[in-house]
C-alpha cells in the first residue's frame, strides 16, 4: 500500500477559472484513473465544517483522535527537524520573520531562507537559555525549550498575519505563567541577537528584509500514543521531508526514509520520492506514506499556475509508481485540507479521496476532483474512517 497525501490539494471554483478547481484544470490522468478504477469519495479530514491544520488532519487520518491526543504542533515540527524530545520539554513551530517597530511586516521572511540564513540558527546557541534549534524547511525551524515545570498551556507570539503587532505570550492556566514569562524574555533576546547579526546588518544595508525575529507558535509536548504497528499490524515507512509531518510520523512509530533531493518545497524531487517508495515495498515495508507539500505552498502563495504545475508533477510521480510497483499494490490519494489559491489559507471544505489496486487501473469517466468524487461510492466521510477503508 502506498498512501499519498497532497498537502492543501482541495480548492474551489472562481470566476477567473470559469468556476473550475485546479484539479479539474490540471492534466492528471493517473489520479483520474485511480478515481475511475477504484473507490472514491469526499473526506472531511477531521470533521465537517472545520478548517484544520496539517497536524490535526494527519492525526485524524491516521486514526489518532486530535480532540483526545493533540498537544500543539511544536513537538511534531521539532522532532521532524531532528531534535529528540523528552517528557517535560516544550517545543514550538517557528518562522524566521521580519519585524519593524513591533509590527511583524513579513511572517515568512523568505522561502529561500536556507540559501542565506542558516548561520542565524547557529547564533541562537549564544543565548543564555537551555534551548535547541534546527532548520526544518524554508524559513521554518523547530525550537525546543528545556526547564523544570514547563507547561505547553501557553499562547504563541505569532500574529498569524502580516502587518500586525508581535503577540505577547500568555498563560492559559495560572501554573503556566512561569513558562509564558520565559518565552517572552526569550523572544526579546532573540530579537536583539538577530538584529545585530552581520547577515542582517548586511541585508539591511542592501534594502532586503532582515530575519530579525522568530515567531513561536503551536507550543506542545511529545504525545504518548500506541504505535502505528500496534494499531494496524502494518510495517510502515514515511517519506516526508516537511518537518511537522515527519515529526508526527516519528511520534507514531513510522520509519523515516530520507530521500536525496526531497526538500518539502518547490524545489523537491518527486520522482526520487517515488523511487524511494518502490524500494520501501521491496524492503518488506507493507505501508508507505508519501507526503507532497508544494501544492499547499502554491495555495498559500495565491498562485493558480504553481498549484496546477505541482499537481501535474505529483501526477507524474504517481505514473512512476504505477509503472514500477507490483501490480497488486494499492495506491490511495487524498489531501489533508483545502488551501484555495484565491484565499491563500486553509478552509473548511472536504477533499477528494481515491484508492485502487494497480492491476485494476484503466481510464474512465470519473475525475479526481471535488465534483466527481462527491458522486463516488464512498460518499462523504470523516478522516477517522480512512484507515478502515484502506484496510
């Protein structure tokens, strides 16, 4: 079984596209063939009407109730970046950002941050705090904070939109006040350190936005849950360079497979991901989870052209899988949420889902999109049902 989640796949029709969605416009013959040859339907990743994040959506889809287990995305992001976490540690999903006079001008300072900004992460070691930071993808890092009696019951500092004031971390419960004070102090010291760093001084002189603040959000602790193998009896692997998804996979016991050229952004090599998935099945894994991120980035960047482009590249990846896997392998495709290109953020609509065995594939009349899949045999269902369908 190869299970593919194309992040942010869902969309809506707009006047600019004659009310067709990117999935209806894109040339995706292999996805369409899977929808026509097997079972398809529309999935609400967590529940109807909920605009969910990737973390809670993936938890739900893998059968781990986010309303029961979720403790913030920070731990997933941080573990996915390669940092080990122990019980009692807290962690954040973080963005390098640009702030001016207390106003966050750019929440994402630059998607090409790795080309120039990685030394800024190393500079954080100079701070007088027990922290550990590692690069995740693009402008994102995982950040772990170690200390006694820390709580994840705090808010973050990320205003969530550009041109808004930096938020003050606040305690959600009285016993978390110590942690909130520590985080606010840490945020202030990070800003001072980064503002004076030679990289940012040089960028300021060149008129480029500086990465002079780290926005912290999604504070969380590592969750303790039954492993994927214990729940389903499957020997699973995960191919997901995106740190938050990789961290969730590690949390539930999926083996992380590192793939050359897989970056979790627009520069990723999807064919190398497909080659790695084929090898996993040959190496006695019977469940391979493959995550594609770039489609979601295109939605957030409000680019219809890029969303169509990366849907088509994902279809080429699936073509490789179909041609190189055993004919008895099942391929399932879905998304974790909608990220409409005209809106630029997650919304609440269901996403298409399809599964078929390679040997049964043949062209048909059903397309893998938000309209055709609504009439599929699976109907409309919630993410918690996915593993039962796949099994």
